[in-house]
């Protein structure tokens, strides 16, 4: 019974899933190598992204907050009106 749940979670038997993952990893590795991409470059890119945000003095976060509130001023009332319209229609 628990083996059936485990297979359902994986989507197939563990052996087949392992073979499929090995094959897909090989294909993706070949494509990324052809594009001259390495896992370390991804890690360094993410690190540089956070360093740039830090160096901007959190102005990007402030800008994000202003965009959020500007959008919320429009979205929340529209959402509320549509909820009221659907509630009245029931």
C-alpha cells in the first residue's frame, strides 16, 4: 500500500524515474555546455543581483513598494466590486 503511494508520488517506479532523471540531466547538461553556461555562473549571478540591490540603498525595494500600492489602489476596489456583483447574483 505504501509502495503504491510512493510510486504515485514519483509518477512511476523509482527505477524508471531515476533513469528518466539521468537522461534529462544529461540532455540539459549538453545544452547548457553548448551555451557555455555553468552552475557557478548562475550562483554568481544571483549573488551579484542581491549585491546590486544592497548597493542601491534599497531604493529598488522602495520603488517596488510604490508600484505595489499604486496597483493595489486599482486592483483591490475592482476585486471587491466583482465579489459584490457575484454575491448579488447568487
